[in-house]
């Protein structure tokens, strides 16, 4: 599993780029990696999805690195 601050950073970038669509993008990336047989990358994107804020159109600073 990736370190928490890496997951938070990627989640923050997704929110910045995709806003409310960030969660869908993370899940699409996980599904795509899974279909390609790359379980490690799929797990990373699933973890990023978990690191996203409840409402991805908001900033993921809550729970981010101190």
C-alpha cells in the first residue's frame, strides 16, 4: 500500500483536475488496471478513491498530512 501522504497528494490532484468527477476517475483507473491484470496498480487507485473527501468537489485537506 502506498504511503498515506502519497494517496492524499494524488487525491488532491484528482480533485483539482476533475472536481466532482474525481471519484469516478479513480474508480475507472482501478477498473482499467484490474482488467489489465495489474492488481498492485488497481489497489493503489482503490486506495486513492478511499482517500478522496466525501464530496470530491471540496478540498481533501481534512485528513491530509499535517
